[in-house]
């Protein structure tokens, strides 16, 4: 990475950025919402469209000099449409939470009822949590997973929707390890005549790469971040049916945002071009293959996985049979330079701060070129740490092995 001007002008920030790069390269990154962007995406993010103001939309701006920004935004939109089969795309949304806010603003009135997944079962804060605007401005009804199978029970969701009569049913999760039956959600919404929406932030890359069902062509509104499995810059977009295009665009600007971040729009366009390459299909499929292989190793190491396994990029590991909670597990793993996040599991007797599980995933591993065969080693590193989490010298030994292992998979120069 060439950061020459930065190095010369601000050594403290330069050194911190270099140290973060080293950390990312030395360790095993298992946080399923993270990824590593390409050099081309990085370059677009650090480019001069950042200097521009361009309130409004392509070819209808409130500031002069936006003809080239229009080209950038048009390219991002047309590539996103092609990638997901979307009728309309808003690429100005700044991040996942504002994208969901725009979706609610466009389709609901304050005080309306909608159904989303409980945060503690795998939903997101913006799916109706009481501590979030989505739970404060609207009346959220939370559904969860079945207590036995720890999977979505579509009949139960349907029954709840029939009883509660929400105006909108939201699918899409941050900690659900199974493939979502989007068609089942569509059927429930069709029966009740309600909006059918999804937040596919976690699985967007899997949907784009054909490794997972893509709901965009037949859902009303689908939001996503662009930086998770989609492997783009830290941002978001909203895809919808043409009939909702005006309301979505109005909700984003002027409803919620001012000037779009044009350098990030450029980087999104680059990421979408990458995701349209045939190699992205292999990438999406490799994420899932790695995830299943890692799940197999962890299971054979005696760890319990929520729902018994995974169909996507992530899994939830219930660490209680190691006599620890998710917080202790995540801290011990980080000492060995293996990064994950503590996470609640369905019907967790613990708290969000000290939950019973950890959430791990494989998007970064696949980006670094790891295959199923490497997952055995990754799983065994995890198992070694969780079997002896208080033993600092054992963790130090795993850390050394992890560093050696990671040297095989360089990414940033
Ligand atoms: N914070 C993200 C995650 O880690 O899943 C969701 O926005």
C-alpha cells in the first residue's frame, strides 16, 4: 500500500494504519460481517470524488459540476441492478442502519406495526430492538427460532403474522446460520397483502454469487450493506420494485441524508464489477464450503453448534460445555490472534454482554484463499484455545502457530 504522503505528514496515523494492516494479516479473522476489500476498491475509496457535493440524484443535482459523478453513480446503479436483478437501486445509502431506516420511512408511518427477528435470536438492532429507533418509532413484533431445532419455523411466523397483522414482514439476519426460505416469507406476505422486505447485509455476496437464494427480484424492498460477503466498501444500498423507487429515494435524500459519499459510490461500483466476474461465484461457493468444513471440525472437536451446523457463511458456537461463556471465549481467542465476536444463542440464559456463544464465519478466510482443507487447522486452533482459555502460555503457543499458518495466505502487500 502506498501511503507516502500520509507517512510524511502524519506518522502517528500512518503507523496505526500499518499496525492494523499487520494485525489483519497476522491473525485469523472469523468475524462473519467483516471482509478484505481489493486494492482496486481501496483505491477508489481513497479518491478525489470525496471532494464533491452532489445532493440530488443522477442528472438532477442541486450543485453544479456533477456530470462525472453522475457517470460514477449510474455505473454503480446499473452494475447493482445486473448483479441482483433489481428494478431500482439507491446506492446513496450510507450504511446498514440508515438503509433500514429509509426502508421504514418509505413504507411505514410512525407507530405502524412490523415484524422482524428478535435481536437475541439473530436479528439486528434495526429489526425492532427497543433500544433502537426501529423499536421506538414503530411497533415491532419479534419472531424467533424454534426452541428445539433452533431454526426458523415458517408456520409459526405465518401464524404470528396472521394474528398480529403487521404492515411489513422483514427477513434477513445477523446471526442465523441457515439458508432462509425467502419464498416462504413472500407467500406469507402475499396471503396478508403486506410488504415483504429483507435485510440481506450478511448474505448479499452469497445471493450475488448464486450460493444462496436471491430475494431481490420478488421482494418489495431489500437492503444490504456492501462490505460484508459482498466485499465492497463500508456502505449500503437499497434495492426495490419500481413502484417503491420514488418513496425509497425520497426517504434517503432529502429524508435522511445530505450529500452522498461519491468516492464510496465509486468503490461500490468497483466492488459490483468484481462481483459480476465469474470468479465471484467461486468465491461465494468457497465461503459456504469453508463454513461447512469448519463446522464439521468444530463438531468433531466436541463443540455444539446452534442448529447443528451451517448453510451459509457463519455459525454460532455454544461454548458452555467448555465451562466458559462467549465473552471468555472471544477474549481467549483474541489472545491467540483469532478474532470472533461473543454472541447470544437462541433462548440464551446469559446476557448480551456475557452470552453463551461466539459467532464465527469464513468470508475473510475465503478471500485470503483458504479452502476446505485448511479449515481443519483453523478448527483445531479454535478448539485448542477453548479447551484451555486461561492458560496464557498455551495461548501464546497457538498465537505463534496461527501467525505461521497465516503467512501462507498473504493479501495486502
Ligand atoms: N454489526 C454487524 C454485524 O456484525 O453483524 C451488523 O450490522
